[in-house]
C-alpha cells in the first residue's frame, strides 16, 4: 500500500509540473494566395551580375500570433550555383530597419515547388503591425532562382491584410525597393498562444508533494531496514 501511494504522489508531482507548460493552438493561415492556379509569371530573386530582391508585406489583425513558417513557390535553375536569404522586416509602407527574423535556407528544387521556410528563432507577429518577407540572393547565371506568381495575380487573403509587394534589380537594398504588381505565391502560418495549460494541482503544492514523496521514501527504507535486522 505504501508503494502504491508513493507512485501516486510521484505521478501527481510530475503532472503538476508538466501541466504548467505553454499551449499553442494548431497552425493557422495568417495570409497567402494558395492554391496557385498557374505559374504564369515570376520574379528573379537570385541572378547573375545584379542584386535582385523581392518583398511581400502583410498587416496583422487585432491578435498576435507566433510565427510558425512561410511557404514560397520557387525554382532554381539546373546546374546553377545560387544562394538565397529570406528575412522578415518591419516597416509601414516598405521594409525597413534590421531583420527581425532570419529563416532557414533549404535546398531549392529544379522545378516549380512549394518550399517551406522556418524561423531560426522564435518570433511573435504582433497585432496591428505590418511585416515584410524579403527574398534576395546571388547566382552565377541569369535568373538562378525565381519566385513564381500566377497570371492574372491572386490577391493574398487570410486573417491578415496584404500590404502589397516591392521589387529591386539594382542592388540598392531595402531603400531601393519600388512598388510591384507581381503577386508572388506565398503563405504565412502562425499559431495562437493559449497561455499555460490547466494545472491539476496548484504549483504551490509541488514542494509539498515532493516532500511527501521524500518522506514516504524514507519511511519505506526504514521499514525494510527494520525487517532485515
């Protein structure tokens, strides 16, 4: 009976600790224009001899979300040596400041494909705030990596609102980005923070539960010792 009670107290302690973990809802489409009906046009995001950059913006609703991932419809030319950088910026009408998030750089397929990028650090998309996904790269060939768009363009929709698109082919950086009418195919996914999960036992009881487990352990040891004498 003592052993059974000991196991029960141990389980209760673990459940109480784990119960305090943060819980998030399933991933939600923040904004996007999938499914793409076609790949009728494109923007170069890595090319030879010029610095090219494309950015798409969105304004968050009145709720903040954790940034889970983004998806871009990309292709890299066969045999090319290209690199790509994908970053998230702030800015009301155009990307500005320092990058808020840098995304991983997976291999880009040699056919038009939906490529998922995940943030290298945790980030929360704040409510009523505008963000920009900026994609830029280098290549040893013309149009080494391209970002597809449908023709006619599909306006991105979701719980966020589109802030338009920007493009530059001069290598001038963020300040040189100009308005673009090409609506590249992308999606942004995030999840709500639901706060701490339900805790079966108040956190304040954990020390008491731990002490009780320790006391039962000592009691069991003393009983076994007395029997062995």
